[in-house]
């Protein structure tokens, strides 16, 4: 069983920054892709950023140039550095991890962390 623990959300003023972390634990053989999604009230969950096992990244257009995704393979952890935040970034942020355990391939979601951008 794979568990994801997120941290780093909170309240920040417009123009501010936050850094989210998501650590995966369990009997993990390897991790393929890691990503961050977000869901605002009344909206569908949407991809924010994704990073492959080789370090290739892709971002949603709305966050490109402001957000940076990174991973530490030694810690099975993915990060999301968010700069120049605006109220439109307010949402619950979820990490998602694809990988392989002794039982086979898995895809797991974090519990979600609230990010609120407001003055």
C-alpha cells in the first residue's frame, strides 16, 4: 500500500509564494510520474504540473513561468514551488503518483492541501 502525505498549503497574500511537498511511502519499487492537480469550488480537478521519472516537466498554461515542479527520488518526494500567486490559484491541491510496488503498478492521490490566496 502506498501513502502520500502532503504539506505546505495555507493562506498567502496575492503576489506571495508557497511551497508544497508530497512524500510517498510504502513498498515502492519505482516511481514513474509525479504531479500536482488542483480543484477549486465548482470546478473539475485540473492538472497543474507533472514531472516524469527522467525529469521532464509540463505545466498548465495558467501557471507556466510562476510554478516549478521538482522531485527528490531519494526521498520519493515531489515539490511544487508557487510564486506570484493570485486569487485564481485558490484551490485544494492534490499530488498524484504513478509507480510500481511488489503488487504491481499503482496510482495514488494525496489527501489534498488547501491553498488560499487572499488579501
